[in-house]
């Protein structure tokens, strides 16, 4: 177990100690390898809500695993959340073990099922992670995902998917998840799904957002132009907001590219828009959204949005429906 400190977006705030423990190994019958997760939590406090964090893909070996996304996990934990990060079968750390396994290479169904397995074993995590027993609020569950992880989060929040192999409409909604945050998630399929990678990943364009009914905050960078999938431009990443039913919020980050300032890892070389201030603000805003969504009557999100609207140096803008 490691102990680190994380600060809020306000650099003058005192560091908040967080505990990070992993891997916790959860055997899953039929899965090619055991499910490994990392748990990051504040050192103190009780009644802590949980964020299930689904990693993306990307070129690095270890950021697409339980070892990535420390900039978000640390900051969310510092703000009172327990962050659980599984290593999905799409991780480069597992490529040599699962290349020929059923569902390869996208493992879209397995990625969503990983989160269900975690929720089924939440009591095991609480008993296994030192100093965590009795501190989790099992009724306050949210999911967050970046890039391909946003695709996974959409499925868990109610989006449908037409299986490219069978034509079957599949729903993997997880009713225990009450809210979500989609970070630079993929958008629609159809005619705009026309980039050079579209044929290799048809499942990305097979999602139907019209049934994604759970509350969600969609985060999109206004410079995130994913031409390998679409000619639509950065607006493609707003589709989970545009095409899904309310209640939804959209946070558009100014000058942000696909890394949203560097959320996948500290000083990651592939972060083309490194901006620690943006990452800190993103962590603060998403935490405020989840706190207010999981606890009706809480004003954190309203207060954060009002402050954003009056900030002359705002990192982005928010829309609602």
C-alpha cells in the first residue's frame, strides 16, 4: 500500500492524504485471467461514495491498466471518493495472455462485466484494503471512463449496442450505478463513422445513446478531433450528451485534446495538451457533479457551475438538459 498526497484545484489548499492499494485480485470464472483492481481512497472519512474508473486504450503499456489515471484517482480520492480501477482485458499489459481469447481484441462485453464483478465483490474490496472497512457508501456508486472507458461507461449507464457479429441488440445496464462521467468518449456511428480505424473497430459505432437514461456528465475537449474514427470533428465527443435523454450535462473544455490535459498519467509523453490546471479543474468539477447527483439537495455542482460562468479564465463551459 502506498500513501500519497493530493490537492484540490486550489493550489493553496492543504494536501489531503490518500491511500492507494493494489492489486486486489478477484478470481472470475471463465475470464482468461483474474480481475485485478487498484483502490484509492482518502485516509479519513466514512460514508464514502465509489467511482468505478474504466481506463482507455492508448499507446502506453501501463496507463491502460490499474496503474494509470493517477492524476484523476488521487484528486477524486482527496475529495472524498473511493476510486476503483480494474485492468480490463484490452490492457496492453495483458495482450500476450489474451490475444486469442473470445471477445478479442475489443472485449467490449467483458469491460462492462468487469464493473459488475467489482460491485458484486465490493465487500471483499472493503475487507481487503487496509483501513477501508466500514467506510464505503455502497448506495453511492458512479462510473467514469476515458475514451474507450467512456464507451464502457455508456453501456453501464443504459446505452444499447448492436453486436457487429450477431446483429443482436445488447444491453449491459448496471442498475447499481446511479451516475456517470464520460471523458472524451466516442460518439455516434452511421455516416460520420468514416475514419480509417472505423472498419477495424465497428463496435465503437454500434452504440445507441437513446436509451442511456441514467444521469451523466459528458466531458469533451473542443480540440479533440478524432479523425481516425470520424470526419465530424470535436463535436463527435459530445454525442453521448446530444443523443441521450435527460438528465445530462455537457462540460466542454477549452483547448483540450483527447488527453484532457493529462488525466491518463503524470507527465505522460502522449499527452498532447498537458495542462495540470485543466486536470485539477476537471477533477474538481466532476467530483462536484457526482456529489450533487448522488446526494440530491447537495449544491456542489450548482456552485461550481456558477463559479465557472463568472470566471474570466474559465477552463470550459457547461450546458444542461
